[in-house]
C-alpha cells in the first residue's frame, strides 16, 4: 500500500491595498529595496501586488510630492496589509463625470 502525502505550498508574496483620494499615487518601499507604485482608481481604491515579504513604508503622493507616510508595515506569508489614507470630506471617489 502506498501512502499519499499532501503538501501545501505557502505563497511568498503579499499585497498592500486600501483607500486614498482618487487620482493620487501610492508608492511602497521595502527594507529590502523593493519599490512599486499604483495610481488610485476613480473609486478611491488601490492595490499593489505581488510584493515580497518584508517591512514597507507606504507613501501617498499627489502632484509629485509626498503628502502622507506610513512606516513599519509588515507583510507576512499569506497576508496583505490594508493602509488607508484620509480623503477630503471622507470622499475618496472621484466626483461623477470627472
């Protein structure tokens, strides 16, 4: 009789996601040198993936200038990190018709 062994591989990547003002840019920079960015969509959401497991700094940028920074955001196996930024009048989505 042959024994069957089942193994599950755990991913070695994760993501950073959240809400921010529509049209802004979110840039992530890890302690290992990874640097990625994404433009916030019209609904006020962004997603940056796949990212290697590390500790990240997440920056909200508008017109080429850093507006807000969040530091020491760890990414671990099988997870992601939600990093939300404040939006004017609590409205992250772009106005209709813009």
